[in-house]
């Protein structure tokens, strides 16, 4: 290096003493010195803007706290002259919001108990459980979520405390604790309750083996809870959604024995179809020996990607084999759906105007309307 180059380099470093070179040779600009916003933070350390506001939240806060105004939505629909694909997609979403915004769903004639199950992991069981529950509750129905997955992800998404000292489904199944002592109200959504899961539930499979009536302990606790509400003059629970672990062990068997209906989320991937036949065989075994009322009532296609031929082929196969139970609505791959749990929320409150939230509203509408038709024909 020449003396002239050295002088220039030294001079540049002195002009910007706050910068240091990264491993790639790019200047590493220090982060702003502004302190983080006050208030509750998620498990990842991000500020939860839904509970406390701050001037630093900016556009993110406006997005998450959006209130859909039908008049404004009608004005936002592009005119028929604008036939570009993007404009037509915007118009389609705007019309969906107009139809779904503030709609009250019909209540079933009896409490519908639905087990959300699929022994394959990563197909959207927990995501579908909490978002469907939130969509039903926001549409005027009373919903209870039972989290029997030791991971406790449904509890996290609903903003429910589920550390080891919190009374949980484990205490109900193993210690005979009344379910009423475990249920917590969801802080963000009215008429939505959750019985949380803690890490203690991971050992329940082994402990249940030696207990009397091990397959029906959840059924006994749930029936006692619903009867206690009736005796106390409280309003009836319209839906009970049971979030199962990705297995077919005793916890899932308890869920099958407790329910009348099985709700199966199916990822639009080939592997998701492989385990479906085994799941259906297990449901038939439960029907034959433990719960003759059990039946598959609903299949929901999740993680649908309209850009790929595979998603369309999987969706067509499922609709061909189960035409009566597959919902017309399908859940797209969505960043908003994935982001919401990190803030202790469902997508229904995190970003109510997103395509994922609208899709779950459509699914909830179909589930409620089907329940009303079945109740009328019974």
C-alpha cells in the first residue's frame, strides 16, 4: 500500500469511527440507540403490539389493529376495466372481506366435540385448531380448546400461560382434577377458552397405562365440565376442539373417545396422503370398540400453494376420495399465519385482513353451516 493510499484509509476511518468492517468487507452499521417499546414481549423477545401501543410500532400496529370497514372496502374494489391479475386478486380479497366481515355464524343444536387429528406432524393441526376456534368465537359462538399435545403450541398461540406450575390437562387426566379448575379464558378473544398443556403431559402416556378406564378419562372430565356449566346456568359451549399430538397413543385415543367428530387437516403434499389410510383404520377401531358415534366429519386442505401442480393434484385426489367431507375452503401458505404464534396470537387477531385469516373465516363458516344442516336433519 502506498503512503497516499494509507493516508486516505486512515482519514476515512477517522471520519466514520462508529463503523467497523464485517467479515464480508461491508461496513457494519450499529443499530439505532432507541430503546425497545415497553410492554409485554413474546417468547422471542419481540414486542407484542396488540397489548400495549408505542409510537415505535408504526405501520405494524396499524396493520394488526385494522378494523374492516365495509364502506371503505367497497370503494377499494378495482373497477371492471382493470383486468390485470394483481387487480383481480385484490378485488377478490376485497369481496371476501365484505362477505365475511362481522358475520354471525349459526349455533349448533348441541355441543359439537371435534378432535383435530393427524399422526403426521407439520400438517397444520395446531394452527387449524386455534385459528378455527378463534374464527368461530369471533363470529359469536362459544368455543373451548383442549390442548392435549405436550408441546403446548395451541396454548401459546392463544396467549395462555402453560409453564410447569400451571394446572393443565395433565392434572385432569392423571390426578382427576376437575376441568373447570384448569380452563383459562383467552385474553384476546371473547367467548374462547383453553385448557392448556404443560411439559408434564409428556409422561402421561406411560402413567395412563396403569390407570382405571385409561381411554375415557378425558371424556369423563369433559362431560362433568359441560354438565357443571348447565347446572350453574351458564351458556352452553357450542364447540369443543381437541388438539392432538402427532401420534396415535393414549392421549389421541382419549381425544377420539371424547368426540363425536374427527377434523383432519391434510397438507397439500404427497407424504400427507401416505398416513391417512392408517389414521382412518385407527378411527374404525375406535368406532368398533370404544366410541360408535365417532366419524370423520371434516377434512381441511392446508398449506395450499396455487403456484404448484402438486398442490392441485393432492387437492383433487382428496376431493375425489372424500367428496362429502372436504371443505371448499383451503388454507394457503401464509407468512402471517406463521408469524402470529410468535406474538402469542392467532392470525385472526394478528392480521385479520390477511388471506390466511379470511380462509379460516371461510372454513369456520362452512363448519358452522354443515353443523346446522346435520342438526336439522337429525
